[in-house]
């Protein structure tokens, strides 16, 4: 059984929060532990956001509950009335994460049959201790940048191999679906890598740089284009003369594909090949014409594949 870092942090934050709340002799001290458990998240930024929202949520909940209890009395049905008002407003102000925690704290007013300042202060202290402990344990986050860079290397090597195989597969049906299977596997890998990149960037409070996340987003877009190309590739049966230049272009891209490559050289080659395609005489045979059209469609998809990378390089 594998125990994750978040589990360890939660197991540390909860008893610490309970000990601190108990040392201050706060009422319902165990609530501080529950708040800590519910506030620890996977990243520093999301934990900080959750912590801030908890206080806004408690303020909203206390205001509504005080009004309801003072007007209609401290009765369980009035607590239901409070929820009817509090839940929609929490959704309206994007404070849904605080609904459960704040409502648990509100039940302390219901049990006490009063909303004295001392009890309100008690609830805010419980919240402060709970979220404070959650923030404290989340100050440590392992640096995953090296792993993300390794993910980048895996993606680029895989794309190079796929492009090389696509070059070899022109005019050869992908009977076993190997390329399509590789495409799906790489897509799933990139999806997980992008999640890791997002978590890495959310663990840096003072950096707005989302380079790694955008990088994997770019590769996912490219892979969507590759998927469309593979569908055409599996149907294409053009003449060897027609596909030779495109094969060479695929192979050149496979050899030069890299994170720092801006795609300009390949786009120049694409423009030159486009000119030669335009100057070619149209086939007179219907089947040959359809194959030429399919080849040209494949060429345009490949151009889109390169332009996605060029656009990423311009905007980084």
C-alpha cells in the first residue's frame, strides 16, 4: 500500500491543529482538525485559495445564521432555512468548498442557543488554526521540475519515432494499428505530464510562468493533428513519385524535432513543396485524382502540425 505525500501532510496537520485548539481551550477543538483535513490540497496555490475562501465562507455563513436564528429562534428547522439561503449564495460567490465546514461551525451556535461574540471568535480561531496548519504543512513541496523535463524528453523521442514510422508507412496500410495505438498511449502520457506541470507551477506562489503547462498543451494539439493524419495515412495509396517528397519532409522533421526548434526551416520547406504541388499537372484518372487530393490533405495537416509548434515558439 502506497501512502502519498498529501496523506502524510494531512495526518500531520490534523493532530497538530487539534493540539493547538485544545491548548487554547477552544470549544469543539476537534473542528480545527477537520478543517485542516479538508484544507490540505495538492498544491500551495490551491491550498492558499481554499484557506482564504474558508474565511469568506464563514463570514457569509455567520451573517446568515445570526439573522435566521435571531428572527426565528434556535430550532433545527431554522438551520434548514439557513442552508436554503447559504448554499445558493455560496454557489453565487464561488465559495462552495466552504459549505460543509462553515455549516459544521454554525451548528455550534445552534447547540449553544446563542450567538455571543465570544463564540463567534471561537469559530474564527478554529478556522484560523485549521487552515494555518494546512498551509504550514504545504510549505514543503518536492521539486518536480526534473521529472517534467524528463517527460518532455519522452514526448519528443516518441514524436520523432512516430514521424519516422509515418514516413515509412506512406503507401503502406497500418494493418495492425500500431501507429494509432502509439498515438493513444502518447496522448495519455502527455495528459498526465500536463497535470504534473500544472501542479509544479501552482506550487510557485510568485511565478506566473506557465511554460511547461503550455508546452504539453502544444504537444497535445499536435498529437490531435497526428491522429487525423494517421486516418488518412491508413487509406492513402498514391504513386511513389507523389509521396517521395512528403516522406523526405516527414523524415527531416523526425530528425530535427526539438523543444527549441521554432519550425521556421521546416515551414520554408513546406512552402517550397507547396509550390511544386501547385505546379504539378492534375491527374486525368479519377482514382489518381482522389489519391492526389488525399495526399494534399495530408500535406495540409502536416503544415498545421508544424504551425502549432511555430506559434508556441513565438508566444513563449
